[in-house]
C-alpha cells in the first residue's frame, strides 16, 4: 500500500512521523510521492493550540471526503479520545503518541525502532513527557510524565545514525535541559565520529548553567543556538503561567550566553493575549524582547486548551487585540532580526548544505551553527557525493547581504 503522512506541530511530532514512516516501509509499504498517489494518508496531529488541532481534523475530514483511507495519530487523538470518531465517523484508525507501535500491527508489519527523513539529518528523542505543568499547556496531559532515556541507548542510536551517514542530530525533549546529566551526554556525542553538528530543543532558562556554557566552549560540534521559550516578559503573567522564573532570571540566562559569544543565536516563543494580560504586561514583554536581542521569535495568540488551568480563566483579551499585539511583536522582531544580521555582514559562516533554495533554484541554501538560513549563488550541480556541494556538506560562505530572516553570501 502507498502511504503518506501529514505532520502538524512540534519536532517531537516530526520525529514520530519519521519513525512511523520507517516502520511502514519496513512492513512492506511504499511511501507515496504525492497525496494523489497515496492510498493511505495518516494525519499526525497537534493539540497545543486550538488552531493546530482544527487544521489537523479539517485535513483528515477533507481526505475522507476525497475517498482516502485516513488514519490519525498524535496529541489530538490523546486529548479527544472517542470524541474524535464522532467528529470523523469514517476515520480508519486513531493512535495516541504512546501507542505508535500499534500502526505496523494494524498494517501487518513488525515494530522496529527506526529513522526516516533526510540522509544527513536526524531527530533523536532523549526525553518524553513534561512535568512543568504550565497553566496554558496540554502537553503533560497528552504526552505524560517526564521520562529520560538511558544515555547509553541514546549514544548507541547516534552511533548507528553516524554509520548511516547522518551528519547532524537534533536531541528532542519538551524541556531537554531537565535531562539529568545532559552536559555529559553532549560531551559523549561530541566524540562520535561522523557527527558534525549537535542541536537540541527545547530549553528552559534554569538549565543555562556554567556547566552548559563550558560544553559550548569545549565541544565545537554543539551548535551555538538555543531555542529558549520565554512566553511573557511580565513577572505577574509568568507567575500566573507557572513558568517558575522571573524576567530578571530569564535575561540573566540570555546574558550568560551572549557574554560567552556575542554571536550566540537565541530564539524564543511568546504568547500574546494570555488571560488578564494588560497593556503594561504586553509592554514588559516588548522591552524584554529588545533587551534579550532575540535572533528570531515565534509569536502565538493565546487560545484556551480544555483541561488546562488557564482554561478556567476568562479569555478576556479580544481577538482584535491579540492580533494587534501579535503584529506589533512581529514588526519588532523584523527590526531586531535585521539589526542582528547586519552585524554578520563581512563575516565567514560555516554552513551545512541543505540543497537548492526553495525560492530560487539558481541558489543553494543551508544553515550556519546559529541556525540562520544562508543562501548563495552556485553553478555546481551538487550531485557529486564527494563534493561539499551536496546535502550534508560543510562549506564556508562570506556574508554580503543581510535580511531579517536570511543571510546572503558568496561561496569561498
């Protein structure tokens, strides 16, 4: 059977989709080149925000209407339970995050731990679940309590990936810095031959310790980029959210990283319109973002999730005001991103090649260690696997032009 998986949500979902894809291929099924060609389509759902959940359910409904055999997996399955089949009566099957190994049995295959995806990049789950219990977040409900995989298992998995030609691994956890002995784990992966880059996400400011900075200093494979969600710059709102840090503590964590390396890339998540967020609270967030000097920021408009503590609060910031605050922060980030990237003009960046640019096939694209997108003109075909101009190769690019979200340069 030819299958396709549509993925919504976070990198944990991306990793789950990779695993299910590999399991289905191992079971004798074939990945379809397009949705039209697919006989079975699986929608991997997200429920962290209402819009994401609605998109996944809407997509599944459209697929069913088009006559496709349609299944669902992921967090919305866990949250909705039997209610999902009331919304989608002709859904073929639904599998929660902790039950993915059932999918090969549904289709008659054998369960195996496996990876799919690009030849040079892979996600590796080091933790599942979350015990932070932020007031707005449904992840602890749908993903369960924190569980840290044994370090030896993780190292063996990365070694196997390296033997297959993987050059870059991203270690995944809802709050990955809560993994006990995480700096030591990074040092062990640093020693694996074949691995060129190590990334991880997502982080909490409490984990930005001197020991972590020492890892960045001592381990050149560990990329100098940290995704550090702040959510709000107001101490009052942070307390309401249950984030367990103050704005001063958050800014101290960012300052520690920038003191170590002024070019260190810090990105973040922010929620606007949390219940009771005043204009003063919002301005506190704007000021924190400027002081932190984020390289990029992902702005989300608050939506209540059933079963969370904040769902019991009045959703009292109007939709129009949420949209206004969203646009203000996006404009701020465009200005801030331009200023951060302007400082990189004239520098030489080591870039891992990803392939031809999606917007302009005459250009090639990749990312530097700070996870910044870099594009450059290139006449080479990139088809020679011995050439650095193939996906996974490392090249040197001198930056000649900066934009808020991308850097443009010339290949050295």
